C-alpha cells in the first residue's frame, strides 16, 4: 500500500478516539436530531466503529465511579452516595443507533462477520473495515463471504477481486478461499483476482502462502495431484493458479502498482488486450468490445484511469494500423447488457 495511507494500528486508534468522543457526547445529554444522524452514519461506515463503540462503553471508567475525584481534608466520614445504574440510557442510545444501522443497511456487519455476504455491482467499488482492524478494498462485480471465529478469519472470494490489508494476529490466521487457490496470511497486504477458474495472487507487502484449493466444484482434489502444491510469496511477487494444472512460476511484479486499482488506476505489464478489457469492464457502465480476435491476443503495457475507458479505446485504435478493417477493431458500447 502507498505510504500516505493509514496503517491498521492508526485506523484502529482513530476509531477508538472517535468512539470515546461519541460516548462523552452521549453522556452529556440528549443528542439533537442532526447529531443523532451523524452518530448513526459514523456507526454505519464500518463495523470497526461499532466494535470500538461497544468496547469503550464497557470500559468507561465514569460508569464505575461512585464519588467525585475529591479528597476530604476533614475527619468527617464521607457520605457514600447511592450507586446509580451506570448510564443505562447511554447503552440504550448505543443500542438504538445499532438498530438504526441494521434498518438502514439491510444487513448486519457489526460485531462478528459470521456468514456475512458482501456484493458489489457494476462500477461499484467499496472499502470495508473488519472488526479485527483489517481493511478490504472490494472491486466491482465482486462477491465474498466473511466469517470470523476464535481461531480463524475466513474470506470466501466467490468472484471478482479484492485487496486485503490484514491486521496481524498470529493466533488467528487470515485465510482467503478463492476456489482453486487458498491464501494464508497473518499480517500483510495482498491482492486476489478471481476470474472464472483462474486466480492470480499478488503480494504488496509481507508474505503469504498460496496453495491449491478445492476448485470450482468445491470437491477436494485427489491425493498426488496439484492439491498438495503450495508456494510462499513475498512482496512484489505473484502467482497464477488454475484447476487441474500446476501453479505458474513465481513472477516478479510491481506490487504497489498492481494494487493501484483500489485508487482508480489500472497498470498493465505485458498483458493481452483481452485481459486488459476484462479488468476495465467491471469499473464502467460502458463496456469495451473487441471485434478482432487477433487484437485480443496482442500484448500491451501501460497505465490508465479505471473510469476512463475512452482513453484506452483511443489508444488501441491509434496503435492498430496493422489491423485495418472495414469496421472498428474495438469499440465502446454504452449498453450494460453484457453484464450478467
């Protein structure tokens, strides 16, 4: 990840400070309608916010305080004030905020991502903060299932692409199941791109282990096959995993550049035009169509804005004089009918 992005610890620390500030505001008295909406929107932004809100409310020292922080200098025995229920109305306010989040989003992404399914639509990109402090950047047309237990953090990437910035936790490995590939990590940043049966794993920082998974059918591969094959990847390394085939050799790549799609930039190094179009189309309503099969196999390198397919089409047309035809070799279709 780029140096200007906050680390996992910085994100968690910021969430804790914000949660403490909201708790103080709740204790001071009733929130206005505008402040209540702001509180709900803050909760809705991330399950990490919800988790930190409940954490600081449980450890709030004021909730356990009986007398003021004053020392008596007289011999008179201090009178103990009757103990009140510690800010029950604050807890009710927090619970009400959580309920509003559930009603507003239609899904529960709160304390535990147990069986939570996240989907993005065409041209929709999301950033999700998990309760362990990890961050997931989700590409368009992606579907994943998130499930956390005491000893494992599991992500099932059913389709699409995601960039994972994993919070370290040696007791709970972070595992991404992308069908033909299983990725094991503890604390690292890596990208997983699942396109039909082909899975590409790229490491931005740290190390991950990539192994053959169950495959698209969900059934384990037989012993003696590629099922036992695995490889350790370090920063700026990538591997391609296909079903019923050995893994590709480890490729040296620019990991940070490969992850730039999360910031709206697509970087290609000696990729086929067909692969470039595959990566462009999910980010845009207008779809690129290749009309010449020879063009689909042509290899190119370059950097393009993900939301600007026009510039890519113009580049291909300007550099395709050798593919002269009566009709264009490539075009931009404003229809979304090609997207399932």
